[in-house]
């Protein structure tokens, strides 16, 4: 699949053709340039990296929540220590 970059704002569109107008800044299709294959690979890797970053952030937030609940339970000193570290 081709990628097209808006030369006005940098928005990247995936598709066989550029959009009629940029959804970010409203620039017309003529302001889009096709992205070369090397840059397409970099964009795809960047999107994957961003996805993984957000996934990890969400998991770490969940770990923090579980740690707080475990610390509040306060049953076992060894567990409480791990719960505190998790936070």
C-alpha cells in the first residue's frame, strides 16, 4: 500500500492515491507527495514502536493499580513489599 505525505503539515495517508484534501490541515491533494519505500518502512516501524509504547504504558498503569490494591490489603509483608515496588 502506498503512503502519501502532506507537504503542508506532514500528515501521512495510507492508500493508492492521496486524499482529496488533508484531514489534518485541509490542504488539497496536489500538496501530497508519495513516500519512497525506505521511508514507508520507517513509518511502519515507527507506528509499531508507538503501538508497543502505548501497550507497555497501559500494562504498567495496570501493574500500578494492582500494586495499590495489594498494598491496601496488607496481609503478607513479603507481598506488600512487592506491591510497593510495583507502584
